[in-house]
């Protein structure tokens, strides 16, 4: 008969603090915490002394003061009497706008370049390799400055669009009467919404949903009855017809404000500044090269056996790509794609190098210099980018977990 | 006897069929072109488009280079020579290449020093990159940081010697003490190094310098014991990018390794410190960290101390780089099979020994491609210091050169030169990384 | 000799290969292949690695292209015409060494993918067929699992069922048991034997000589891209005529 007893507990000795694994980890953590506290107090002490010596304190009151400077690209109304806070909001909006647009175009460039790089056509695949290698190995700042300098120097000055005094034709006219490329930016028509203009937009959004509904209908028809239904032309019809009908029925509520040449400069229309165009294009084409590599790696990662098995079952190459290769490749492509999107957002802070007023330019640039509130401004600036990055990363983790391939 | 068909049974081949060449039209250039370039309407269109693009590029660039102008003094003279023919004005590079490479204010008599340091960089780095070179070269790699510092910044040679001495004493102390435990070894090494530096501090004070060298430091002992000092704010040009790149990447490697190990640790406090640091740094753009270096960091140093801008920038860029390296190494640690950890434990190795002898060597090998990517990205990012008014290559071009009256308006040539410099370095590094990856893959078979 | 091998083989030609040659670039990988396969025959192809045996059966369902000679499957000539290739691929099923199941689809979806999208079979009908064949290979309860959750032997049996769902008249096997652990080989071979007993025309590249003895009408030995010897199993194993065959058999059967 055995009696189960607890193993005898060793009595605690001081040297166990270092040697026994359980206590050792406590000791280390205690030391680490202590060191951290000591370092932070030294830094904090220095900070307080330096601030006192300069006669400053930490406060965010300056955000309520009038900014006193103009912002050239304004998605929402702003003038120099508005507060620094509003200037920062304008800057943040500019950051998000250029980042969003650059993500879209970079994806387009990247997918096209990545897929073409895998093609059998030797000339095309070598050209795409050239594109990828040249753009990846040169800093984005240099590309940004080159593109900005080119657009600012190659496009015509506004003077050439002006009507000469003697009544003859100007040197240049608007393209199709709606667009002008100048060295100060691109002038495009602006959409002006009348009373029922929003309804047209809603109709368009509804027709996008309609296209998805059509695809689902076609798929169910195939599954249930084995009949294929043409999808492409009806989808185009659904996208275009209702919106156009709505537009006319409501009496053309959406107007277009065309840029027109006034006495000295363009009036009306929307001006996309050179700095904005340069930043957008540079970010797209630079990040597009990295995305191309991700797409290529994703497609190559799917073993050849998958497409062979699908071909042996009788599927044609279009179906093989859609049903077998792409679903698997997307799992590999999307995580690095998202981190490229985050890179675009962070790289958009280079706007300050070409004068585009994003958040780094307003809050981290003019506001910081004018108010002298360096610590507060930089902290707020970093907080914005950090929040954005962490949110997108968290969303990506959720997405990753939901599509993970199930294994034993 | 089974009912197999008479014609299919019992065949034996006695003579081998020799290999024959493939039929013409089934192989060779024509077939290749037919299959690869013109295999369908879409492909044919793409090929023609591609050829057109290549043609326009060549037609656009070649005359520009062929008509290039050298040997003139300013852009107006350039324009006279080309007479509107659209030639490149490479004279600007001929005139200003020293500024582009070394910065505005680095004394031109001393250009041989950073150049020597650059050449020696290859010698120092070679045994790390190419594993079949003799290991004795690593001694030079260890000396190189001190030598390069002395060459580029100047000063009396005792400064780098005493610094190196501290490290050497610390290393020997570590070797003696690590048998007791890794932690004691580490603390002992640090204590010994600090002690050495404190003891030898008097050697580098100006008073001692007067005693040792008399009143003529530029005299006979120059060159061997003393180089004229160059202040950090006089560094510039491409040299600045190279210095920032190499220093920050080298410093961030050990820090990144420590962060990666810390993030993997089971101790919650250590783990959370590392996680917060890494996620914070990775979430913000480098420019904001450079703003910190420029205007904020000074507040955290003791009052009345002034730290060089270049040192502050090095600190922030190193922090930035170590966070990204930490993530790469964390991936390498995760890719290591669980069995390695278990084997190390079963042999009785403690954490420090297992990590140092078994886990880290393998994890580092796996992380090399990713780390090289981070290094290349960081090197490109060093151009951002031009935004905080430091005169690296980009800062030089935008600043002194393009705003000078001689050369205002010459932009293609300068930016092409800058782009070419970066391309050569970055492409070279990434080719090395691909070569290394191929070599390591065959090693893993 | 057991009854399976003694079954009468028909006169109908299933696969007819005449004077087929294939090159990879300048490397002459298949040389002057002449092979006629009759409906209901079971053929085992063996040989050293690099002999071209996998390439040969991959030419039959157009996974590889041949440059000279002709391949006719079930009366359809194999050419670059996509319609011919489609017809042939729906008559010929193939099982791969590494299974090649689609990891992002369930077992059931793996089996119903081709019938739905190629044959336009309604989904309910395709699923019923799939369940029928999954029962045949004895894993109906795994239908809603994913390939990553199954063992190697189960995955290969699913691969066989997936090919059978297209109701092929000829089955090609490319080393189906080479990637399996020993204890799983038997379950796959049993499935293949059952198929053979139901009269399926089979070409099988394999090293499993016991299977060859039990089921095959013919054993073909290939070396250096050409057919060196072919005979009934008993004659082939006990009385190999060519030296190369003797060398190969001594290496395979020796241990």
C-alpha cells in the first residue's frame, strides 16, 4: 500500500533567486522593470529641466489657436483663420486621400506587372523585370523628386493657355475642352451636385450590388440546372443603364464645373496640384514594383501539380486560374500586400519634400515651426500613423485567421 | 495462358535506339519566337507594344548621352555647346563630383581618408559575407569600426585605441566569467570595459595630448598618430548615406537579435517591453523619427550637453532598423523546427548556451535574405535625412548645387547620377542576397 | 495465375501510340514508342528513374506535348486542337504521386468541381455521384473535411474518387503509392485492385511488383526513353529476356 504524499518542498534560499528557473524569471523581470523605471525617470528629469530652462511646458492648447497659414490643396473648406486643429484635420484628410488613391493604382500596376512577368512572352517579361528592378533599387524620395521636377518643367505654363491680347488663338487649349495639364497641376472638371444629385449616386451603388446579384444568379443556375448564363454584357448594362436613366429623369441634377480660362488663370473646375500628382504617381509606381514581386511569388508558390490536376480533370486554363490557383494564391499574396499598403501610408509623409500639405506638412511642418511645440506635435503626428497602422494590422489578422487553410 | 492479344505479348528490344536531334521547326530560334512571342493575337500585340517601348526608350536616351557636354563651367556654357540639340550636360558631374560624394565642407585634402575607409569596408565585410574565406580575417573585421572612425573623423589615434581596449578587456573578462553563468559573464564584461575606459580616459584629454605630442601635433608624427579632425556637421554627400547605412545596420543587428529573443520570451514584462517597442517603431514613418532626432531628442539629454545631429540621427535610425530586423529574426526563429529547441534542452544546455550555440546560428542563417532586404531598404531611407536639412546626396543636389547660379536647371543629369549610384549599391546587395539564398538552399537539401 | 489476369481482354483499342518521339529541347526523352492498349487491359510500366515512364503517361492526357508520332485515345487523335484535348481529358482520369488535392476545398467540393464546371452537371447530381465514389473508396464520412485533415492514404483514395467522378474509361496512375507511408500503401492498392476487377482500363507506373503480379495483363519495362521489354507478368518476372531488365529486376527484387 502506498500513500501518496506531496514531494517535500525545498526551503527557500536567497541564491534560488538566481539559480532556480522559477525565481530566476521573477528576478530578471524585477531587474528589467527597475531598470526601465530608472531610465524613464532620468529621461523625464532631463526633459523637465530642459523645458524649464527654455520656459516651455507641455500643453495642447495651441491646437485651438488660429493657424495663420494657407493650405493649397483643401478637400474641406479652410482658411488661415481656422485653428491649428482644423489645419491638422485637413492635413490628415490629404494623407488619407493620397494614400487611398496610391494604394489603388499601385495594386493595378503591381498586379499587371506581376502577372506579365510570368508570361511566356520573353520581351514583355524582361521589360517587366526591368521595371521592377529599376524602381525597387532607387529610393522613393529620388523618384518623387524626379517625377515632381518633370511634371513641373515639362508641362506647359499657364501663360500658354491665356488668350492673347490681339484676339488670336491661345497657344494651347484644354484637352477635349475639359482637362488641362500645366506645370502647376492638372485641371479637371468638378462634379457639382444639385438637389437630387445624391440619388444618382445611390442608384450607381445599387447597380453595383445588382452586378453581384447577377453573378450569384448565374452561379446558382449553373449549380442547379447545369446551364450557363452570359454575365459580362448584362453586367455592363446593369452598371450603366439605371444610373443614366436616373440622371435624365431627375433633370440632370449632377452638373460639371469645367475649368475655363479667365483673364490670368483657370476658373472653376478642380485643380490637382503638381505635388499631389507627383506624390500619387511616385508612390504608385514605386510600390507597384514591390507588389509585382509579391504577386509573382504568390502565384509561383502554388505548386505546378495543382494546375496539372485541374487540367487532367478537363478544366480549361481560365477556370483553372479562377477556381484553383487564384483562391490559393490570394492567401499568400494578401498579407504582404497589406503591409505594402501600410508602407504607402507611411511613405506619403514624404509629401513634405515636394510641398504637398499632408499631416506631416501641416502638423509636423508649419504648425510645429510656428508654435515651437515640437514634442506635442511630433507625438500627435506619430499617434495618428500608429493608430492607422495598428488598426489595419488588426483587421488583417482577423482576415488571416478566417481564411486559414484547415489542417490537422 | 491468358487471353492477351497476340500482337501485344512478349516483346524484347535488343538494340538501343540512339538519341536523335529534334525535327527542325520543332526547336531552335524560329519555334521559340513562334511560341513565346507570337503565340496568339494578344501575345503578338504585346510583343509589338514591347518592341515599340524599347525603341522609344533607346531613341530618347541615346542622343542625350551621345551629345553630352563635358568640361565647361556652368549651364549657360553647356547650352551654347549643345545649341538646343538636347545633349546632356554631364559637366556638372565633372565639376561637382567631389561635393556629391563627400559633401560641401569636407576638406578636399582629406578625401583619401573616407575613400580608404570605403575600400577597407569591403575587406572587413568579406569574411562575413563569403564563408569560405579564412576566419583569421575576422580579426580585421573587429578592428575595422575603430579604424574607420579614426580615418573619417580624425583625431589622435589614442581615442579609437582606448575604445578598442575597453572592448578587448571586456571580451576577456566575459570569457573568464561565463563558465559561472552567462549573466555574470555579461555583467563582468560590461564592468571591466567601463573600468578600462574610466582608467584610460586621461589619455585622451587635451592636456595629455600636449604632453605626448608637444606643441606641434601636425609635425613628424602626423599620419601615424594624428589626423586633422573633421566635425560631424561637415560630413555630407553620398559618403553620409554610406556612413549612416553601414553604422545603423551594424548596430541594429545585435539590438534586433535581443529584441527578437525578448519578444519570444516567456517572461511577460520583457515580452511586453519588446512588443510595445517593435510595434510602435513599425507603425510610424521614419520621417517622424527623424523629426524626433532633430527637435525632440535634445530635450531628453542632460541639460547643457550638446549631442551631434549625426549622432542623434544614428540613434533614431538604429532604433528604426532594429525593430524591422527583430521581426525578420523572429520569423527565422519561428521557422526553426521545434525539435531543435527540444534537442538542446535534452542535452542539458541552459537558455543562454542553447540560444548562442544552437538556435541563433540556424535562425540567423534563415533570416539572411530578409535582413538583407531590411538593410537595402534602410540604405534607401537614409536619403530622408535631406528633409531635416542634412546634406546627404539628395540634400546636396537640392541644396547647394541646384540653387547655385552656375547650375540651376540642370536636373536630369544630377538625378540620373544619384539614381545610378543608389542602383549600383542596392542592386549589388540584392544580387548578393539572391546568390546567398541559392547557396543556402542547396545546403539544406 | 488468378482469375483477374485471365480475364478476356477485348479487341477494342483504347489507346494507340505509334512512333511517338518527344524532346525536351535537344534531349531525346521518349524514343520511337509503339504501344497499343486494349480496353480492359491493365498495364504496369516500370523502369529506373529518368527512363521516361512518367513522361509517357503524361503525354497520353496532353499534360506533355509530343513532337513526332501520333497518340489516339478512344478514337480521338491527340493534337493541339483544344476540343480534342477536352474530349480526351474527360475520358482519361489521372492520379498523381503527390495527390494534388485542392487544399482550399472540402473533399466533396474537390470531387464535384470538375463535373459541375466541365460537364455542367447540376450540383445535387454531382454530389450524389461524389458520395457514391467516396463510399467506393471507403471514406464517405470525410466528405466535409479538408485535405489537410486527412492522412496520406486517405488523400490518395480521395484523388482516385475525384478522377472517377468524371466517369473516365481509362485511368492513369503516376507512382500513386511512392509518397505514402508503408502501412497506407495497402489501402490504396486494394482500391486500385477493385477498380481493375470491375474492368477499368489502367496504365500504372509503379514499383509495387506484387501489385503487378496480381493484377497486370502486361508489364512494360522502359529504360532511356524506349520500351525495352514487355511480357505477361509471370514470364516477365521469372524469365526476363533483356540484360537491362535483368539488372533492374535484381535491384528491385533483391531486398
